[in-house]
C-alpha cells in the first residue's frame, strides 16, 4: 500500500469525478517542512506558531519570528501557507508570561482574546508575519474567534502594522489572505456574516467539538460526549462551508477530524475545499479521495444530517468509507 501511495506524492488531489481538493499539513515548527514535502503536501493548512513561544524564558523577538516564518514560506516554495497567530492560554502556558489563574482556562483568556489584551505582543507577531510575507504565499489565520468584532479588531491591527511597515519602506506581500479558525459555535452559526469579511475559514474540530458538546477535550470522564460524528457538529460544518461558498470564499478543516478516513467521505460531500492533517496521513487521504465521487458523497449528506445521534452517523459514514 505504501508503494501505491508513493506514486501520488507529486500528484494533485482529484476526486473520481474530477474535483480538485487541497491536502495540507499541520506543522509546529519550520523543521516539519521536509516531512510535509516528502509526503506530498500541497499546502500548510495550519502552522501552530505557539511552539515558537514555548520552551524558552522570554518572548521571541520580531527578528527571530521573521526568520521562522520566512523559512517556512521559503520552504513551501509558493505553496499556500496558513500561519495561525499565537494560540496560548487554555492548556498551553508560557513560563515567562504571568496570567491570572482562571477557574475555566478553556473558557478564559486564550488565543485571540489574549492577543487583543496584549496588543504590543500581538503587533510584534503581525509585523514579523508581514515582513516574512514576501517570501511565499502567506495566509494569516486568527484562532478562537467568537465575534465579528474580534476579527475586525485583529484585522485592524494587522492593517495598521502593514501601513507602518510600508511607510518605513519595507516590502509587504499585497495578496495575503486573512481568515479565521471556526472553533467556537457562535462563529459557525454566524458564518454567513463572517463570510462577507474574512477571506477563508478553517474549522478547528478539536475545539469546536469540545465547545459544542460542552465536554473538555482532555477530560476522560466526559469523553463519551466528545463526538465528532454528532449531527450537531456536521450541521455546523455544513453551515460554515455553505456560507463561505455563497460569498466565493473557501473552507478548510485543520482539526483531527480532517485526517480521519471515516470522516473524509462526508466532509467531501459537504463541500470542504481543503483538508489539513498530519503530514503522514496525506498520501493515504489522497489515495482515498481519488476513489471517491464528490457528487455521489453529496447525495448522502441530507440523510446523514437528519440522523438523530452520533452512533447512527458513525455507522453510516463507516459504511460509506468502506465501500
Ligand atoms: C482545533 O481546535 O481543531 C485546532 C486545530 O487547534 P488546536 O488543536 O491547536 O487547538
Ligand atoms: Mg483549537
């Protein structure tokens, strides 16, 4: 099987009925690029920049960040590269950043909330991204967006830093797409409104499932509620994809679900444009997708979304995947 997949390494991802899909990789550091290209990745769908901030005793400087982002962009040689701005807080801490203890860290000051609370830190990252942007096909993505207002604030800071850099004579890529992660139910529900202002969506199912089901993704005692195939999740996914397409935008998925062979057929049927997963899953997914008809998968979606619970959906999509 490995040998069969290997021939797909430099091929595009095309469904059996001729539809192009983008298969990207999730990475944590510039060192991961070799593995992405080696596994035939067409894009980076999620670069988790928080690792650049972790395991050290002070913030990375602007120049250090420019170096990391540039090396990723150069390494990807013009292929789409989605860089997520700092997603710290929740379970991820920085030793050098004292934050108030919270009763519910996952519902607290994390990700974009923290960045908007600490604009100097955020501006440094945005400047570094803008300076690096000339080296490739950069797309900037904000994590944990709950309201349109947060997106507007974050984008305004980005545009301010861009204008400052340009006034300093620094070259900046003019075609950077700016998108958001959809990992909070309010944002999925409001996707039609967001779609008028964002360039793209990427669905973060790891968090979207925990917030939709109100079940901590790390808590064993409620893990039975952590249901990727709950119809509620798939209905939210559909809302986001449909809303993006009505505005001519695209939707990806960078949560674990995107790389799950049981989930891939239904996600294809729902119209997902980009799947981002661990690099080691890409060739297998390409092989699977090449045998699936998107139009045929789409015919199953109404039925699946009308099922009443996770088990029914899982049974149905398992059959779809094994056909
Ligand atoms: C997600 O929430 O699905 C996601 C991709 O982000 P993280 O796992 O880093 O929270
Ligand atoms: Mg997340």
